[in-house]
């Protein structure tokens, strides 16, 4: 029994070592919705690199529903519940804030998709992902009602970092990569990939939503690198993003000076 308990403790400690410290809603988004949306999509995963994608979930206060006889009425969101995620790559999982993955109406919450072990060459491929949800609604004429729906517009592609950045992209490519290193100690190197030359706004925010860094970049097609000095930043969790006026990609970094 003691041996089994020790094995379980070690396994749990390993999982904690790979999982992230918790998601954080991106303060740039204020309108109801899920960010990144399906048009932007989830970031690629790279062989031999830990993966983490932060997802911001803004649940509206209410919505219009069509009720027979009565027509369109306004129903309040009690919550939206994420019940299952299928199609994730091997050794990938997800976590939510709140932990039960039930997001109350009129709130801004988040979820995280992350790898528990680094992807390997054998994992390279394209993984369509399905999110299964239940919307819990209430309205005077209909009482409480649950609506089940499926979001199948997301995917994760695992690629070989040594070849994919230069050789495997098209004119629509818009990718943001994790900082090197992470946690960041005084200096961070952040890379992003574009399918065509474009004007990019690079920003860093603290967890209070205050912008602590802004840089406008005339970025080139292919791999671009931003060097950021974090020596003056208080230790903690920060969100960084790139914006090309059509889409915003956001990731996070931990600063430990």
C-alpha cells in the first residue's frame, strides 16, 4: 500500500510539473464570446516543447430564444458548462477556472489546453477538436431550460519545430510562439510567424489589465523575433499578444527576476 501511495504521489507531482499555473482571461477582450475564436484558431504545438493555450470565455447576461406561441423572448444565462473535450493530441488535457468548467452568466472566465508531456515526432499531425457544452438558461415563460451544443471548429496541429516555421505556412499563417525561456529571467525572446509582411502591434499586459509594453513592428513574412527586457517587471504572470488589425493572438509568460 505504501508503495502504491508513493507511485500515485510521484505521478501527481509529475502532472503538476507539466501543467501550467492556471489560466487568465485576456483583458483585451470585452465582448461576449470565446477567444481565440474559430477564425483565429488554436496555436500550433511543436515537437519537444510544452504546449499551453489560454482561452478567454465571456458569457453574456442573456440571449434571445424562440418559443412556440410566444415567439422570441429574452432568456438569462445561468451558466455555460463545458462537459467534454474530444480529439486532443496524446498527452494533452484541459483545465478551467472555475475548476468544474461551469462558467456563470455575465462573467469573464477562462480555460487552458496544455500538454502533460512534450509532443514527440510520433505525435506530428492534425487534430480536430470538439468542445461539448450545455447552456443553462432561464426565462419567465419557460422556466429553466438546458441547450446542448457542440463546437467543432477548433484544431491543434503538432509540427516539427526545426522544419515547420520556414517551410510549412501560407499567406494566411498567423502564429504566436511561447517565450524563450519560460519562466523568463530578465530577458525574453518571443517569436511569431506570418504568411505575409504586415504591420503588427506587440503588447504585454499584467494581470490587472494594464499595458506595460507596446511596440509597433513592420514584420516580415516568415519568422519574426521580439526581444523583451523584463528586468524592471515585478515577478508574476503576464499576457503578451500580437495584433494585425484582423486578429489577436495571446499567450502568457511567467517573469521571475
